C-alpha cells in the first residue's frame, strides 16, 4: 500500500519481502529476507534512511533492539505497540468515540450478538477476526484463542483509510475501501 504514494512523493522505497512473489515485490525494489530475524533486519536497515512496517507482525523486540542501535523507525516502538496489541490500543483511545468493546476469556461474558471477535495480537488482514452470531460460536473460537477482544458489530457501507507518507511537504492520500456487503470478515462457521 505504501509503494504508489511513496513514488508520488519521490521517496525511494526498498522492501524487505519474505519472497519474490510477495505482492509488494511486484511493484517496488525489494530484497528477500525475514522481518522476524534481527540480523537480517539489521543488515537491511544499513541500506535505508529509516524503516517503517506495512503490518504489525514484526516482533517489537526487533524494533527496540535496532532503535537502541540508532536505527530510525516510524512509527517508533513506543507507538508501534498499539498496532500489535488491540486491547492496549482500545485503552489508549478510550476517550474517543468507538464501538463498545471488552476483553473476554469466556463466552458467557458477552451478552449481545452479533459481535466482532478479534485476536488481541497476531491478527492481520482478516486473520484472527470473526463475525460471531452466538455464544456457542464464541465458545468454539475461545478454545483456540483463549483471550479475545470483542466489539459491537457496526453496520457500514464503506470505510475510509488514511495512509500518511510524508516528506518535507506532507500529503495525505485517501483510500476508499468500498465493500459490497459490510463487513468483509470471515465468519466463524
């Protein structure tokens, strides 16, 4: 998602891709490597002015280790944690208008359905996200995911996301994700 806006701003982008067939490797310069491997990310970082991540799966330990060595990360590890821990993010944003949510370990803790259940960490692009219609469905999910963030289901027609990629003159490209039937989340059944 960063390749087109970065190119429009004249930013040279180099990706650390897990394989040459990754989608990002099809549209930007890349090197193959493992984002979970501190040594590989350290070597990759030597070729970059700063690092950022397309997703939240990179271990925070890798980011913190390299930050301590002087590598520039945006977002920093201090803010990156909120993309890795959905409960921490909800706590941080508790004073803003948002769907009602709770962290649950038992299906009986949820009183109204349908809901959206999410892995607190490790979920990404629909993985670890379920539309749940009943207590029995939630109980099944909790067998494999013993702690979940559960939030009220919001009916929507589309979402608007902002990806901020900036140089000295920031621009804020907007992307419209139009869904034919909202939400596009795999059901647990």
